[in-house]
C-alpha cells in the first residue's frame, strides 16, 4: 500500500529528538562501561581474558542483532529521525548521537561508584531500573502523519490451493520487509558500506573494552582508569554536534561517505599512539584525539546509511546492517582476549584494532571512489550516445546530405519592402 510520509521539523519533532538522545544514551552508551567490570568479573570467576571477553561481546552483539528490548529502543529512535526531519536531518542525527556521548561520560562514573558500594550484582540490579526509562522514551515516539492512497481491489482473493507455497511466499515477504537482502544485492553503495563497517567493527569496540584493564595493568588506580572513558564521552558531547554541522554543509552533500572513511582511518591511526605508552598523560591525550575520530564515526554512521538507502527501505536496511554488524561485535572481543592470553601484551590488542580500522577505511574510500568513477563514466557514455543522434536529426532537418565535413551554407536575405 503506497504511503506518502509528511516529514517536517515540527515542535514535536524536537521532542522526538530529545527522546532519541536519552534512548541512545541508555542503550548504545552502556557497553562502554563494561570495561569497568572486566577485572572484577575476571577475579570472581577466575576466568581468562578470552573467557571474560564473551560477556561484553554477547551483550553488545545482542544489542545490535535484535529481538530484545535495548535493540528495539535504539533502532526505533534512529529510524524515526529520518521520518521527522528533512532539512536538519544531518544535525538531528549528530545531536541524537550525543546521547551516546552522555552515556559514555556518565555510565563509567556511575558504574565505578555503585561497584564499590553494591558489588557487580547489585550494580546490575540498579542498571535494570535505569533502563526502564526507555519506556518513557518509547511513549514519545508517536507515528508520523501519513496520507494513505486507498487500495482498489477487483474482488475477493480466491483461496490458495497450495498452502505450502503461500506460506513460503509469506515468509519471503516478511524477510524482504524486515531484512533488505534485495537492497544488498542491487545497491552497490549499501553493499560496500555494510561490508566495510562489518570489517571495521572487528576493531572499533576494542578500546572501549580493554582501555581500562590496560591502564590498571600498568599501574593506574581504578578511578583514574575509569576517568579515561569519561573523557572520551565528555569530549564527544561537543564534538559530535560539531561534526554534524560540518557534514551537514551543502558542499559535503555527496561526500559524507568519504568523511566517514577518513574518520575511521584517523581512529585506527590513533590506536597506534595508545599502544606506544601507558603513561596517564599520554592516555589522556590519546582519549582526546580518539574522541575526534570517534565523533565523526558516531555522527555519520547512520547518516551515510540514510544517504545510500531510500528512506522507505531504511528500517529494513538498518535491520540487516545491525545484524551483520553484531557478528563482528560477537567475535571481536573474545578474539582480542585470546590474543592477549597468548601474548600477555595489551599492545597487540590495539595493533589488532588499528589493522581492522585502517584496512576498512581504505576499502570503503577506494570502493566509493571506484563506484563514483564508474557512475561518471556511465553518464558520460550515455551523453555521448545521445549526442550523435541529436546531431544527425539536426543535419537531416537542415538538408545536409553531403557528410559531416560539409560546412553549412550561409544565406543572406535582404528585405526591400514592408
């Protein structure tokens, strides 16, 4: 049934934006504080780094894979922004991502405070009550006004004689509605972006999980180690809106995917600095520089997806995108933990993170450039094919039958009387 969505920046749209900020802060911002509990869980359960890494990886993977509450909260809050905002869509997405920054800032501080008084079990009970505020955010996300074209039907649909085929067709329609495999096959830009982000995610979450244990291993107290994550979050509160304002300029309208690739490249290079030294001042500088690249990734991740995929297929494209993304999230921390158990050197974890980020950035940037070049060649070829036909028609109309080299004859007419 075709529908025309009436998207406008009304007053309620900004309330929806506020709800999206809170929702993303509660959901997407939460996994960054898992590193606070890493050492405590490892100590209580006498587990290795690889075994303990399954806890944050499973939790974050389920957050992106769907089926559960946190995933429903953040996916709906992202999708609804594309329906409520048109002119200020880039700014709205970047402002909504500041909720993640607020979560990164506040979750580690709250976790450190509660962990000392209540232990990790009591802390998780408190977290359950905090997450109930997602229900309030969901109540604000009202449906967008739509104008529905009445559907004409010639008559009642006859019953299917083959129920097995009709059931299979219904399953196919449901999969196509919620998971955009057809877009993955037909849209080369979506395919490149999805594969690039899935590869990038193999390295992107590792600093959030291992930065605090890395700092504690090298002699920092737990409060200063937790402060490093809060520095990243606090910096992103200001950097993400700034990144949205820059990316929202008209000059970057068709080039945001290149800005995203550049941010991923900078993020990977920054991790090499962290691997060089564990001094607190060096780590603070690392967090500040890391925040710049992270703000670009956070502000542009879903906006680039909106630029590549039509808005009427965005929700299903986002669903497939996050499910594939969750596979990398599930594998990455345990793989890094296994590497840490084998080498007993945290530097290799950051080298691993840099490898995936840098290679993904080069892949996406090069692939987008190649697709753009191919599109320009196609347009030029179509123009050159259309030009001779127009010239030929013009020549026939002017009576030119001697060939293309013959020059048109100049005729002069004198008006002697009126």
